[in-house]
């Protein structure tokens, strides 16, 4: 049909990622972590150790899950390392946006830590970031064609 458009993905993770993300420190208090989430309104943060190396991630659900447990939160959970996830879900900056979407769904994550050739963190990519890779093109009259990605 005339005027119909085909949806496809284009680009690499590095094209849509957020560089220099806000990070939590492994030894930070939960009070400080809650303030980071309130201030920045992210769904998750990379967690760095004392030397600035990536060691995990902490998600908004990790904080709220404390209150879904029977343990009194004030006695069990004190620092970021008490609730963070190891290893962090990550993807290489040269991977396709399609691969990032597949990984997020497989990991049930709202974001991935982006790493370079040496495995160092260079950013994060969220589901909203990945939407930036969606494109539309006019459909040809001779079939649907193949989607790029």
C-alpha cells in the first residue's frame, strides 16, 4: 500500500549510549544511594569499587525489594554492596542496537553497562536510548524487503 512504512533498527550501541554516567560507589550508604535515585530518576546505576573499577549494578528494584522482605531493612542492608548485582549486565560499544535489545530482554534489565575493547566502562545504554535507533522507510511495491540492523 502506498504511504506505508517499514520499521527497522540502525546503528551501534556507541551511537545512542550515555557517556560518563552517574555511578554509585560500592561502600556508599543506602541513604546516599536513595538520594542518587531521587535526584537523577534513573532505574539503575553502575557500581564502582574504591579504585573506580566497575564491580556491579544496583537497580531501583533492589532498593524497593528490601521492603518486600520480612527482615528489618535497617539491620540487614547498610551499603550499596549489600544489594548490588554482580557481574553487571554489559555490552560492547561496537555491538548493534539489535543485540543490545536482545540482551536486555534476556537479562530482564532496563539498562546495560557499555564496555570498550579493554573491558572498561565507557557508558550505559537504556531502553529509551535504544529507541533512538528506530528508523522508518517507505515500503517498496515489490515486497517487504529486508530490515537492516
